[in-house]
C-alpha cells in the first residue's frame, strides 16, 4: 500500500481538490486496508450517489420480495423518469409519484432513485431511513445526523460559503429529508466495513455476478463495466466488475472474479465540478494498480 500511496501523492498534484481516501476490500478474507490522506485522518466524506447502492440496492439484496417489475425498472434507471429536475421541499413526493413508470432505455436519473424509495416505503410500511439503518456500520450516516465532532472536507460552495458537513447535492439539500439519491456521509473504513457486512448478510456479489453480462447498464442498481481495458474502474478488472460513481468524486468497484473491491472517496468538487479529466485519470490509475496487485 506504500507504493499506492506514493502513486496517489504524485497524481494529486494535478487535481483541484486536496483530500482522498482509498480502501481495498478482500471479500475472500473478510478484510480491508485503507489509505487515508485527509487532514485529519478519519474524515467523513459526502458519498453523493454512492448513497444509491448503499440504500436502494442494499434494500434489494436484503428484501428482493419487495421489488415488483416497475420497481426493478426504476432501480435500474429504465422506468422512463426524467434525468434531471429540481423539486421543491413541499411537493417533491407528489411530483415524483406523479410520473408514470414506462419501460425505457437506460436514463440515469435521481428521480428514479427517489421513486424507488417512495414505492419501497409503501411496500414495507417503513420510512426508508428506518428500513436501511441496519445496513450500515457506525461510520456511515445521513448528513443531518453527522456527529458534531467529525471533520468533513469542503465539497464546493453554496451562497458564497464553502459546503462543509452539508450535502453537496442541491436536490437533497432543498428537500432536507432522508433521500436515496444522495445524502449519506461516511469514512473510508466505514464504507469498507459496510460492504463486507452487506456481503456477509446477502452474498450480493454472487447475485450480481449471475446477472452479468447484462444487456442494460445497471444490474440491480449497480453500474457495470463496458470495456475492461478502458474503464474508470481501472484497466485489468474482469468484464463482470460492477460498482457505482458519486458526483463528489467517490466510487466503489467490485470484481466478482477475484472478490476484490476498492473504494475511492474524494472532495473532487471542492473548487469546481467541471473539468473532471484529472479525477478520471486518477481513478483509473488507482484501479489499475489494485487489480494488478491484489489478485
């Protein structure tokens, strides 16, 4: 891991953010290693869209019987909902519930994630926060429930002030309630432990592997690799590798062939959200090193 640390430090010079943590998860050994280059260590990162697999996809793996055909479509972003929008805090549930679910080509959509959440709440009779709380370990939580003592890196600006400890995603911030498209925060060790917990309770890796290769992009809500030789997950992974990306520069990738996964947490939106070429390159460099050295 010392070699990986030096690689990351060299490549951080080309980034426009200052904090990164990396975890390597060995599902065979039920273990993980981390590099935490934050100041201080143990920072809580805004997980952005990693919230989706840690809530909705984890719900599927625990309670597949709750998911009917329409919910599978919204879970996999094929339900015909808009790709973008800015709902108000007052009528967002009515807005999201008002869309008809019609099978479509893949359209990655926060609205799809919110609709899946609303349908799950109806089916289970529980609030989504209650349904999912058991899935995570202690160092993962909803942004409004961050302990006072934790430190978070800045992830941008809102109203001229740095965003620090508040969710970066504007929809999640405006809604203010627990949502499944964004809003979770966590440490690098917390995410690694949560993935190991999910695997021990559901064997989700086997479930997803059996569905791959898949004709659609998202399998049970997990994103998939299109070209293992040229992927943001890092060259060298197998064709059945799956995971997810987050807007703030976060990612999870898991290779069922080796049962190795990696987690990258950054504050890539610290200064601006565009020009993400450096972040993509860093993700690929880290992933390629991990796939090459953790077989």
